[in-house]
C-alpha cells in the first residue's frame, strides 16, 4: 500500500551525507520516488557514481553526486557549494554519514576514537553549520534530519565513541530546534534500531551468535527494513511534518523499551520454568 502521494516531496532539493550505501541510499531512492531532487555525498567516488546511475535508472529524476569526507571542513564547504550551485538551493539536509564498530573501550586507540567522532559528531556539525549559515544569510527556510541511535539517550557499552558522538548529535538537534526555529529551520531526528546494512552490520554483528542475540532483543522478532526508515524520513522532511521540531522518532521494533525494563529479560524463561516459579510463589504465601 502506498503511504504517500507521489508529489509529497515535489521539487525539494535534498542533500544526503553517506548517501551512496545502506540507509542513505534507501532514503535517496524513496525521496526520488516522491518527487525530490537528490544530491548524495560520500568518500568513495566509484560507489557514488554507481548509486547515482542505479537510482536514476530505477526511479527517474536527477541524482547529483559529490565526493566529500565530512571530517574535512574544506571538503564540506566545497560539497555544499557545488550542490547549491547545481540546484540553486538546498531545502533539506540529511546527516546520515556514520562510522561504528564494537570493542571493549579500554582497547581503543585515540585514532579509533577520532575515526568515529570525526564522522558522526564533527561531520554532522560541519555540515549543519555550512548549510544552516546559508539558510540564515539568505533568509531561507529549511529542514535538517539527523540519524542518531536508540542509545544516544541511554549510552551503551562496547560502542562508546558512537554513543558519545550520537548523544552530541541529539543535543545538537534539540538545541538548534529552539535557536534556529525563528529562521524557519526545523530540526528532526530518527533513532533506528537494528537495520542490517552492508558493512555496518558485519562490524556490529560479526558472528551468527551475536546476530541471533541482537535479533532476540527485538520484541517484534525481526530487524527493520530500509524502506520503513525511508518512509519515516520522507514524512519528517515533508511539509506535512511542518510542526514537528526537535523531535526524535525511534524506529526499532520496541528494542530499547525491552532493554529499559529491569525484568524484561524474563522473556527467556521457559513455560516449564514459569510453572516451577509459580509453584514456589504459592508455597511462599
């Protein structure tokens, strides 16, 4: 069933960081379907070129590509400048570029920490400033969508650089929702749970056992589908969500709620064990 009219994002110019693969690519495709003009950026030129060609062929419309390492403010400036000149403006910025891997924190080197903080926190900040300043100077409205994570609010062991960086992006989202709203600039965010993507999934669930364990944490019993996140993103950056500002929408099948409850792991108790526990409880009365 089609959730939206085909002109939901008609003529909106949307820049997506990390748009060549994974969830960035899924969002780019959906935005094209809904009438947007899309620009994607990333570090690998050949990936961007292939993605742009495949998306244009599949959905029609133009996909502009620009190589950019978001950790470099100079490259960020040039990227935004090129996209702006090509389309004449940018209406929506999607800060999607990310990096993450699992590791005991005491094993991390400064370079490993910087690799994640540079992409997730600094890169998001650089892009936000570069686009936001132009909107404010030219008195243009705009929408920024940041992809955070469910543990941005709670923290999480073994992905500490990511948790710290995403928490910073979450704070950025909520802070600018107030500061830049008078300029007509909205801030929204999505906090995804497990969405298998090439590359990231192998770093976060490198063994079948870990993958099964992660899946077992999701009350709905499955991982997310890229098109589900893309539909949510499309709504949030559309004019239909024009009064949503500073909000973070979780899409994780209930995973973080299961982890939040002190006794939620009792889901692993078998029927036989429950019978035994019930007997013990009655005996205790």
